C-alpha cells in the first residue's frame, strides 16, 4: 500500500513525473486513506475592533444565543442605515497573524525560550480561509486562486493574492449581491450577544471590521501548521468544552424547497461549510435558512462530524479524504518547489478550474508580503 501511495502522489505531478513543475487537481488521484490530521489546539487568539485595529486578546468574542426554530429574522433590516462595511480593497495579507506571532513567540516555541534567534517550530503559517480554498480545490469549477509563498527561516508563509477575475467581480458587484453579503452578518447579530449575561441587539450597528480570530496549531501528515481563522461566536455556558470545541460557526443559506435544492445544498454548500470548520476543529454550524425576501424562516444545527454521513447518499458527491489529501500533497509540492529562503522572494502558485497547479518565482516584486517589521523582529 505504501508503493501505491508513492505511485499516486507521483502521478499527480504533471504529465512528466520527473519534471515536478505542476500538480494535478484531479479527484481520483487523492482517493486514498484519510491522512493524519491532529486535533487542532488553540494556542491563542486576537481581536480586530470597529476600526480594524489589532488587539492581542479576546475582546471581540461573542456568545451564541440559541434562536427560535422558526424565528422570522429580517436580514434586510439595517442595511441602509446601520451598516459599516469593511473596505475589502485594503489587502491585509498575513499582517494580523504576524503581529500575533511577534507578541506570542514563546507560545509557539515552548522549548526555544533560551535559544537566541530561533526559527518558528512550524512548517506553514497562513489563514484558515486559504487552507479552505485548498481543501475545496478538487471540486471547484468556478473560481481559481493565486497563493504567494515565501520561505523565511525554514517556515513557509502562504498569503493569497487576488486574481484578476476576483478583482473584477469585487468591483462590479450588483446592488443585490452587495445586500446579500450583509445578510450573513445580520444573522450573526440576531444570534450573538456581547457577553454571557446579555442578549443579542438587532437594533445595533453591523460593523464588519470587527472580528475575533482563533490561532490554532495542528499537523497534517508531516506538515506542522499554524493558522488563524475568524470565529463567529462561542457557547455561552462556562462549562462548555475548551476552545476550539466551544466555538460555533454561523451561516445563512436559501431555504430548501425541492429535492434538487437539497442535493445542491449537500454537494456544494456543505463542502464549504465542512472544510471551513473542520480545519480549526469547530464542531458545529448553526444555519439560518432564508426565503427570497431575506427572512430567516428556520434554523438548524449541523455537526461537522456528521456531515460526511449526511452526504453519503448523494451521487457523485465530494469526499473529505480527497480534500485533505490534495491539501497535503499541495503542501508537499510547496516544500519541494520553494527552495530559496528569503523574505525578498515569492513563489506564486496559480490554479484555474480544470487546470493543473503551476508556479513562478519573483524576486523583489510587488508580491513580497512579509513586512520589514516582522523580518527584523524574527531576525534579532
Ligand atoms: P453567510 O455565509 O452566512 O452568507 P462566515 O460565514 O465565514 O462567518 O462569513 C460571514 C458572512 O460574510 C457570510 O455569511 C457572507 O455574508 C459574508 N461572506 C463571507 N465570505 C464571503 C465571500 N467569499 N463572498 C461574499 N460574502 C462573503
Ligand atoms: Mg465569520
Ligand atoms: Mg459565519
């Protein structure tokens, strides 16, 4: 079986296995045993306030308040007059995570405290959202991606670059689409309180600059990962299990009325929901199903560990093992390709649906993303 694994991973490397210049995303190549994925451990957290300022604490944590099963939440309320939208043309890259690392170096290198300039004891640093994109790549048919990778002191930093297509889409969103993007945040406001003894305040302002982010460490096969992801809220019971097991992901989705809609929900939505929450070890998603007018008509909890059973009867459906094995092989590919260790060098990995992953290398380019303050702090 070991030979089989080696054979499969080699055949994923372009037409000529010896060249190793591309990586295939074909699903069949990744249908093997589920790789080792260690239970993610929360090593810290940080908050971004209403002006997107970083704080090395949990001040933006919110608490889940279970809504009525049929709540009639109007998600359109407040869009015109009580909405402050984050400027998504500002590219923050890995900056917030790097600030967290600088403030918490001792938590990542528990044994390296005495050694002077120690390298980070992880192979990869990135956002959870970038890993979610990797997990769903073998099933993605619409949107490609660009991932910039810099190797610095032995650690690979992965930061997304907006594709031309994504930029065009962002700059040309319809008014309807803009409003629908608000609905997800409005649902959060209906179901989250600011502290354990208060209630949600649907009359307040929705400000999408605000975020609470968890930082977790885990391992995928032989890849040691450190990543951060936004967490919507936590169980407000003080006896709830420790983070990340107490976290709750909130989602909205169109009401399901036909078998076709149910099938699409299983095949496309649940893939994204599963990938996003499985990575940091968030155990459940609370979904608000909305009608055409943006009113949440029902609420349902999905346990991440049960999603793979839910989808088993779907024809030609996604498989968690394909997602994880592709991600694992992509990270191995990055380790083989990204050989020069320098904050001035970026390897740009590029993928479009139905194509292989390719890459190019760039020195002192527009793609450089490790800030000087970080490089200086970690070189001392
Ligand atoms: P829904 O997913 O419930 O629609 P998250 O669910 O990851 O916590 O994100 C909160 C909300 O941000 C989403 O709620 C959605 O409204 C918006 N959002 C997140 N990612 C988006 C994307 N790629 N495009 C458009 N809207 C997005
Ligand atoms: Mg969120
Ligand atoms: Mg959410």
